């Protein structure tokens, strides 16, 4: 095989390259998931409620929403290897910033910088197609997905060990070390890639406006719990965010090469699909990242909580990841035989069972039951995410797959950020005295919200499934009434 700089790569060097790609993906996923088991600890350590702590994840996801698209385009323009090194370096700085100051403000700033690592996976897939033999690409992409699944569990476990040892900064030291090693290996092992779109332009204004607009609205919603909507601390950021968001939409519709091609959702089939993605992100996909740690790690003497350690939660997460890794292929098989909407219906049905069970006293008060629920929730999460991408593949032309996938990824990340903030805010409405643990009343309101949104997503998914079966649509059939024609831009 000949790589991008004209050097022949043997089997041994190809294996080393794949190993480095997997390690880089592991570093990015580790940064994403390592904080999930530390939410209750952060709340107690920094003296803030869960709504504030949720920003540890929200900032990461919001920055990642723009990073994934911008990094992919920069990789096409300037070379994927070069951009990959820059992203790893920014993530490394984020970890070092948190380590250096150790404050809540530094933690949020560091997580925002780490959020750029969401742009790693598009670059890795591009490098895989560019540097490996064609027959090795599908296997390597599958390995990248498997690495993400397993690393998610490992990240929570490693972080849990550090938290229980009183050394929470250790997770950031580990993340920094991983990024440092990956930078060196990327420089040495990954071949230099060529520019493929030297004439392309980056929608920098769209990238800069997007995350602050959503963030301002979420900041106002977070303040709502303590002051009421009449307070300037609520309506000022919400109003400013909506104004900036409106300006962003107007700009994206006007610019020739937008960050997010909003015209892609003009067709009915795409609107329904995007509706499922947005609704699923607002509750089922986002809520599980908050509710799992709260139930497992909150003290057992309260009405909500089973009193396990962060390390135990990490072990449960790793076991759940292993089970998910084994069962996720079933989602692909179901999507192939019955359509992606069928797989989505199964995943959302599992989520509905999870949230109904969590609403019951045993669901948030019995350790064995809570652990079983969390494992089912992890499988449901994998089913829904895999179904999102398969839904896109089924209804768009092959030549527009990347662009539509990018729009779907931004929609999913944004709705997850919104859902995380809303779920945490509801849980913070009423807490046990002197703690951030939600009361039974807060838990009930949260359950009503999550179950209602999950039912809405499930109903929309069922309608898509029924509509496609009635029309006899064949996935990816350009002649079908449900297929999408990419609208012109400009």
C-alpha cells in the first residue's frame, strides 16, 4: 500500500497506525465520559447544585457541536494530521488549566477546551480512508466505535477511583498524559495527509455565534430555579441568547458555505427525522447521564440514592459498556431488516421502561434494581444513537451523507446540552437540606418531564415507521417519495 506521502506501508506499519488511531479515539472519549461519575462529588466539593455542575458536561457538548464540523473542514483544507495535533494540544491545555487552578471556574473553562476533542472522530475516519487499504477501512471504523464504547466505561471507572481516593484532579492528569502521548504518536506514526479542499472556506462567524447563543439561553434556564422568570438574571441571558440565535439562523441561511446547512431540513421526511433527533436528545439521551450518577452515588439514607461509591459506579459503567458492546450489533441487524425507525422504536421503548422504573421507589432506592436499570439504559442509549445515523443514511442521497450527518450531529449535541441543563435544573428545584440530593418531589417532577418527552420521541418514531411501511420505502432509494433531495445553497 502507498500512503499519502508516497511511502509503502507494510502490514506491520498498518497495524501500528490502526493502534494509534484507536488510542487517539480513546483519549477523546475518556475526556468526554470521565466526569460523569463525579457529578455528586463536584456538587459537594465546590458547594454548587446539580444545575451548576451540569455545565461541566454542557460546555463540553456545546463546544463539541461546532468543533466536529469545523475540524472536519479544516482537515480537508490543511491536512487531517495537522488539525488532529492542534485539537489534541487544545484538549491538553484544557486539562492543564484545570490542574493548575483546581477551581470550579477553571474546571468549566478546561472542559470547554476539552470539548474541541469532539472533532477527533471525523478526522480519524478521514485518516482511515486516506491511509489504509480499502478492505481495512470498514473493520477499522468498527474498531473505532468499539473503542468508544469500552473507553466510556473505563473513563468513568478511572475517574471514580480518583474521586474515592480524594484525588479528583488525577482524572485530568490522566487525560493530559493520554493527549501528550497521542500527540507524539500522531507526529511519528500517522502519515502526512494532503489538502483536498484548498479552496473551501470556514464559516467562522457561524461557529463563533452558535455555542454562546445556546449557552446564554441555558444559563437563563439554570437561574430560573432560584429567582423566578421575572428576574433579570433569567430573562436577560435568555433574551440575549435568542437574539444571537436568530442572528445565527439568518446568517446560516445567507452564507454560501454555512456551518450548518439549515436548508437540509426543508423536506417533510428530514423534518420528521430531525424532530426525533432533537426530542431524543432533550430527554432520553441527556437525562441518563445525570440520573445514573445521582441514583447510584447519592447516600442511601435519602429517598433518592443507593449509596454506592464512585469506583463501584465505574465498575457498573464498565460492565454496562461490555454488555452494550455485545448487544449493539442487534440494532444494526434490526435496522437492516426492518428499517432504522424500527431500531429507534426499540431503543426509545427501552428508555421508557428505564424512566418509568426509575420513577418507582425501588428504582431509585434499591441498589440491585438501580444497577439493572442503568445497564438497560446504556443499551438503550447505544440503540438510539446508532439508529440516528442509520435514519440519515436511509433517507439521503449517498453524495450528501457527510453533510446531513454533520447537521444531525450538531442537532443531537445541542439538544443533549439543552436536556442536560433542564434535567439538572428540575432536580435542583428541591433538595435535601444541606445537600444537592433531590427530594422525592423534585424526582417526581423530573420523572414526569423525562417520561413525557420520551413518549413524544417514541410516538414520532412510530409514525415514521408506519409511514415508511405504508409507502413501501426502500432505504436509500432515490426514487422513493421519502428520499431527500439536497436543496441548493446560496
